[in-house]
C-alpha cells in the first residue's frame, strides 16, 4: 500500500460539447445534475472505508467542467471528503475551471472551501483559434479569470494550452505560448491537439480537413516551445507538464508513480494496491445504481506484478524523475533484470534513458520518444 492517498472526483457536465473532445462530458442539465450530486454523497460515504484510515493527500475535481457547478455544491463535496475520509495537512485540492464559468465571488467561495490549486482551461489566447475549437470563452475572459483568482488568494494556478491546432503556424503557436507565459502561471499543461476518432473534428480530419501540422513540424515547434517555457522559469517534469519550483501537481505525480487514489462519480477511475477500476460513464445509470445500493462499476481488474511493473515504466518514462527500478524489482520478487534487462540496456544504448541511483531517468530525447521507450518494455 503506497503511503499517499488521493481522491479523483469526476463531474461530467460542460456548457457545451467541444468538437475535438472525447472525454466523458455531457451538456449541463439540472435534471441530471441534482440526482447525480445526491448519489455522489451517498457513494462517498460507502467508499470511505477503502481509505483504511489514510487521509487524503490530494483531492482532484475534474471533468467535464467542475467550475460550472455552484460553489456551494463543490464546497459540499470537499466538506464531505473531509468528514468521511479526512484531508491531510496541506492537502492539495485542485479544481478544473473554464474561464467563462468563474466569477470573483465564486473563486473566493472556492478558495474558502479549501481549493488551493486552480487549473484554468485557457486552451489558447487567440480568439480566432478559440472560436475554431468551438470554445465559448475568449482570451479576455481567461485574463480576467486569472486576475480574479489571484485576488481571491490562489497562489497555485495552472493554465491548460493546446498546440497543433487547425490553421495554426509555428509562429502563431509560439506567440500563443508567449501570451500564456506572460500571465505568469505557476504551472502549465501544454498538450498537442489530439482528435478522438469519434468526434466531429476526428471525422473531419479523417477526410483531410482541417489541415493539421505534421509530426516533423511539431517536433520542431516543441524545441522552440520548451525554450520559451524554460526562460519563463517553469521546469518540465512530465512530457506535457511544466511547473515553477514547488508547484508540480501532487495528485498527478502520485498517479504517475503508481500510487493509490479513490474515485467518485460517473466515468471516474481509481487504483488501490494493484486493483484498478472505473465507474460507468453514464450519469443517470451511476446515480440509479448507487440509489439502489449497487456498485456502478464499468470494470474492475487486479493487475499482476508484471503488469504493474509495465505501468510504472509507461508512466515513469514520461516524467523527469523517471522509474523507481527498485520498486519494480520488489514487485517482481527480484526479477527486474531477468524480465527487462534487455529493454533497459536498449533504452540506455538508444540514448533515451540513463540508469542512476536505482532509477531509470529519461533523457530530453527520451521524453520526446516516451511512447517508443515504453514500448521497449511491453
Ligand atoms: S470543456 Fe473540456 S471536457 Fe468539456 S467538452 Fe470541452 S474539452 Fe471536453
């Protein structure tokens, strides 16, 4: 059992559906939201014994667009987690927020409720690109939301930014990044646009429209982008994540280290000591099953030691702290070299990773090649 415990809460509703998104997200409807919230409180009470006395080191409210819920509902969920499970001292409480859904008053109420990390879904600070992405907010709203969050006392604010957008040139992407960095976020999540096949954008792209930048072009952009981010004082600690000192996302880091986290809400995933599960991605179905006393599971699986070791390589090779090989060796009962000695040697000889003090640490090149590096261990 890992020492730290997290809780991920999935709130699936959004103001509207973005055409590239394949997350589990639904249009807001109070007819579904109210019964869902009631069910989540009941479910949390039932799940609390899984913590086995451990307090939460991190609580992550993700979605969907959690910030579109009234502050009192979000505060109620945080308070329920505090009462039913307990929050460790200085626990990280993160909330994903869309710039158009947060007022000064709401941000102050959320800060008072204990939220101490805000992840603002800016996506871009170019109004033309935001419109093309189907986003409802504009760059001015992002700037206002960030300033309001600072006034409300948030000292840990992350911006989400997407690059590789339709019609976006390398210079446009760098200008967009520079605009975001000028807002002095404490953390940046910087993702290449990915198109789920079953989304409006995915279907358009399958027909060759809209034109998107190619792989070589993107690799070139990334070199420029990392340099801009580094000069702004943010350090890369995961393939797509950058932070000022002390501002890395604790919740995500724990999951990348194979740590334990409980789950609440439809579509939420959890992990406890090698057991992984997810709840049904169906708000009504989830609420109904909880109401009837059932467990709304979509799946539950016990991952065998080799599978857990493989997960640690897949996740750890995406981070600058790398993989704790001693932990993998313990999982395999001392069998690390026998199982993965050849893959380890290959990762090192390709220049993708170094072995240091019991860890396998990806090189900058290895971070770029993280998927290929992980595939060596599959
Ligand atoms: S706001 Fe986020 S979660 Fe909701 S539809 Fe858009 S991209 Fe998906």
